[in-house]
């Protein structure tokens, strides 16, 4: 029904990453308020995974195949919430925007 807001709906944040140890904490921290944070790593060789996990993200893995859509779809397949906020590791959700979600 149009106009009805489900206040019980859950929101997931979905972030794909690879070798983003300098960015992932910033990105994950900007969506700490969501119900679930899923980070899908496509082959990091740095501390990206450990940092994401240390900041509350559930980390999945995807073997990089030169296709961003496949990696994003793999990440979307791991979320469990009703709504999904998709970010790249070099993006953040500004606090003022979060209140509207």
C-alpha cells in the first residue's frame, strides 16, 4: 500500500571491497546504525577483512572475475534485511542522511 511505512523493516548495508584497509573502517562506521553490515571481499591481501570484522561487519568472499555486477550480486545474496543500502568502500553515508532512512 502506497504511503505506509513499515517501521519494523530491517536495513542492511552492503559493501564490496578489495585491499581497502585505509577506507573500510570509515565506510563501515558510517552505517553502524543499520541492522546488518555485509562486506564482500574480492581478494584482499591487506588487513581489509580483519578491520571490517573488528567493526561489526559480516564478511563474505567472492572470487574476482572482472565483473562488478557479479560481485555486487554475490553481496546482495548474503543480506537478510528487507532493505539494502549499497556502498562502495570509498563511500560513506552522512549522518544527516541516515535519519531519513
